[in-house]
């Protein structure tokens, strides 16, 4: 990242929350889904949504300034990105993930960052995923949105990971099964076990049953750090797990994965990871910071640490590569035969 030189650049950061809220409000009102029918005036959009006509114009103008919509002759239309990713039911739609998890849950938790950074969170603060997911309603809201947000990365994992011949997969902290479901659908001979909290597992079983994979995807209920894991696995996946647990647990997770893999088995760690020199990427670094708000002992992961730790634990063929551009990386390593 190039060092900033102007006040305007600082202002872009300081006022960034306004753009976020404009996006969340538009998703909540169904703006992008309505505009999928074609360009609309603010008045017509108001008729297709619950928006007030004048307020619709104000919101659309903000969205145009952000590049989320275009405007011509007083009629507004979706940008190509909004059409592809924010229209309800579109193939790559992740609007619910942004609206529900990021907008309704994580955005509010950012208020805890100041206290978390100085180790002074109040007793009633949300201080871990376990705290958060002890509430069934919060677990359901988070899980439903995360499921939608993980389907795209799961498809990308299939392209990046060497999973030919893999028969058993352990998905540690696998949530509602977006990765396990996607992998099992693409690999008919694969069976998966997911480890996650009971409230999450209850929701995940519904997703698994909905796609007819109950006979191939099972759950182990419990905290991923303490629950029993099946041994002799061909592959182990930990997606977004390292960023959501205390940093002191990382070495133990790597060692435990090594012990539970079959010889020749593959470990895959997908998470928010910055470059070894800690110059970014920006989004990966910001996601690491926001996790600090409710996992105060979380550690900022960098690619160099992952490389060294996996090799030091006895893994071979260690690779760390970008997965979601500017946001996540995928570390892969193989247990020796």
C-alpha cells in the first residue's frame, strides 16, 4: 500500500462508514433487486420498494457516487458489479451476507475495538464466538448469512486445492457446511465431518438435508478447540478459524491437524492473511482488526508465519497463495507419507 500524502485520502478513510451504511440500506430496501428489472426513476423505485420517493433519490444519488449504480436522464440502473453480486437470486449473490452478518452484526461490534485494543472490555461485552453463538438467534442470523458468503470461496477452493482421490474431509469450524456441501457435490466419493457449536450444527443439518447429503456429511458438536476430531483424515480444512480464536491456540491447531491426518493427507487453512512484510492487503488487515473487537486475543496472521509454522510442524509441500483477492489466502501443506 502506498503511503498517503493528502487530507482527502484521510477523509476517504474517515467517512468510509457512510458508504457502508448506504450499501446496507440499499440491500435492506431491495434496491438492487428492483433495479434488475431495468433502469428506474426514483419515483418508480419508490413504488417498487418501501422507500419514500424523495429519500429514494437521495439514496440513489449516494449509490451513484459510490459507483454501485449508474444514472442517465434521471433513471438509475445497477452497475455490472451490483447486477452480478447484489441482486437477490443471482448466481453469485452475496447481498444477504453483507446485509445481515456485516451490516447487522459485525458493524455494531466494531464499537468494542477501542476497549479490546487496550484489554479493557466490559464484563458484558461479546468476547468470543462462543459468547456470540450461545444465543440461538444470533447464531442463526450469522450462520445463514455466512453460508451465502462462503459458497463462492468454496467453489474457488475446488479450483485451487489438490483434492483428487480425497475420500474423507474434516471441516473444523465448518459452520453450516457451505464448504463441505460444495466439495461433496463436486466430488461424489467424498464424505465430510464438520465440527462446530451446537446451535450452528442444528442449522447446518438443515442445509445438509436440503441438498440430500445427510448420508455423507456429519456433525461433531462442540468448540473446535476442545471437541473430539475423527482421525485418519485425507484432508482437513480450517476456513476462517484462525482469525476467530486466540492466537495462542494456533500452534496447537496445526499440531492437532497433523496428528489427525492420514499419511499423505492435506491441511488447508483459509483465512484473512497479510503479506509477510505486513504491507497489506488492506482488506485482509482490516478484517483482522475487526475480529479483534470480539476475539480480543486474536492474532494477525501473515504468510511468512504460516509458511514457517507449517514447515516446523512437519508438513511438506507448504504453499500460501491468494484466494479471495486482497482479502484471504489459502495455505496448503501435506503430511509426509
